[in-house]
C-alpha cells in the first residue's frame, strides 16, 4: 500500500508555477528523498501534502485521506519538521514538548511520557529543564524533531533534519530516522546533504518544479552512468587501452595516469576475463574496484542535464520560491 500518492499535483502563485503536474507513489515504510535546488518547489510540495496549503489542481492522498477533503485528519496524522521550526524560547525543552503534545490532543500525562521518550532518544533528557532559548541551533533542531513525533504519526515530513548539527549529533539523528523506518513509518525527507540521502533513502526523486527522475539510488547511478570497473596498474595505464578495447564485452575505456576506467554490463561476471586479458598482455595489476559514482554526480547530472519525464530540460524550467 502507498502512504502517499499524487496525480498531476500542481500549485501556482499567480502566473508562477511552483509545482508542475507532480505524479508519484511512495510505499509505506519508505524513506523517500526529495532532492532539488533552492526554489525548486520542494517545500511547496510538502505544504500541500501536509494540508497546509491547497493544490491549484491535481490530487493527492496521504494515509488514504484526500488532500482538500480530509485536511484536518491529515494534519492530525502526519508529523512535520519545517525548515525554520518555531519553539517557545522561555519554556524548557520538556515544557515545549508537553505543550505541543496537548495541541495534538494528547492527555497531559501521555504528552509528558512522549516528551521524555523522545528527549531520551535524541540525547536531550539531561537538558530537559533548560530553557530552549539557551539551546544551540542543533539542539533546537532535535527538540523540533521530537515535537513532530509526539503523536506517533505514520508519515513524517523532515525538512533538512540535520541542518546545524555537528557530526556526532547528525549521526544520532540519522540513526533515529532509521529507527523510525524500522517501526514501519514513512519518512519524506528533503535535504541538501547528498551523502546523508544516499545513506538513508530507499527511493529518491530529483525535482525541479517538475519531477526529473525517481528511482532507487543504485538504479539512478546505473541508469545514468552504467556499470564498470577501475583497474589500477603499474605504470602508464594508457598503454593497455587497445588490449581492453579488443574485448567484446567492453563498452568503453579511458585511462588516467595508472588507472583504467572500463564500462561493463556485469563486472562480477566479466572482471575475471578482463583481468586475465590484461595479465596475459603483460600488465601488472595493483587493484580492481567497481566504478563508484556518488549521489552528487547523479544529482548534478540530472539537475543540469536531465529532462523531466520526457519533457523539457530541467535547467530551462521556471524556478519559484519554495
């Protein structure tokens, strides 16, 4: 079952198109990465899916509820961390969370229990009696994440959840997000931290007003760059280019200093024959490794050169503030 579905979801502000005919399906229990440059329409999309603003056209369902029809139910059933979350600085971390828990219709005792649970999980329980106004940006971010989860929503929207956090705190939050998935929740994650998205996400959408591409991180890599092997040899790699080109299963080969980069359909199956040919020709091989393209490579290729579901290049689409 899908936790979120959209069909041609569109939002305009006057003549400016913020979200243009977005169609996607996010299965339950998925960590979904929504990536795009500033002004791409990511926050506008989240605000529509959380029933904070209405679509101009198209439709969406969240937890089986129709956006525009079941808005109050949707708002009560999702959690949301905004880019700039508001907290009461003169209240303590615990007081903030108990207050917001009661806004989600939790009884006072239950709100206090939930506040304690999430403050402990996010390593803030020892600071529960300190006023939020004394907290660092990263600590406030963790309180805001806890606030989004007090009512145990099945779907959680997280906008830059590790922004402002040091490496240790970022790791705590990433592990925490993984634990939410293990509980069967669906996480809708927007982030500019591409290694973080690569580590966490089951599905990734690259978005720039229109949907540019949607797939798993690995399939995005293979679809754009193919598969292959990097072979590091003793001496100048260029002398072995013709040897490699002669192999029928090789798509392409380039050489840089002592490294050959070789395009293959199935490196696991084809590497033995490749290495055998090089050794037979006299090459001395130091290492063999898969060609590794980062998610940043994928993202930049799609944002700069990709096309949106068969339409115009993403770089030429109109960009509007999120």
